[in-house]
């Protein structure tokens, strides 16, 4: 994760937050309509996307917390 500015990290975090929000909404719709059982494989893929986005979000948050502003390059 070198060569990224603080703004780059924040942009990525915003994008990941949007992805997590949209994925959570889709998962909820799946569950409300019973599609989580009818399309179990697709539902599991959504859960995988959510878990990966959460993992990446944590990595970028940790990077921001452990480096002074402007020191992420």
C-alpha cells in the first residue's frame, strides 16, 4: 500500500463503505423475499463480497490510524 495519499485512502474507504451499504441492502432484500434459499449460491457470493470489503476496509483504516497525515507515501 505504498504511493497512496491520505486522500486516496479516504476515497477507497468511501467506496468500500458504499459497497458495504449496497451489499447489506441486497442481502436484506434476498432474506425478505426468500431468495437467500432459492439462490443460495448467489447469496453466499454476496456474503463473500461483504466479508472481503470489510477486511479491506479494516486494512485501510489501520493504515490511516498508524501513519501521521501525509506520511502514507
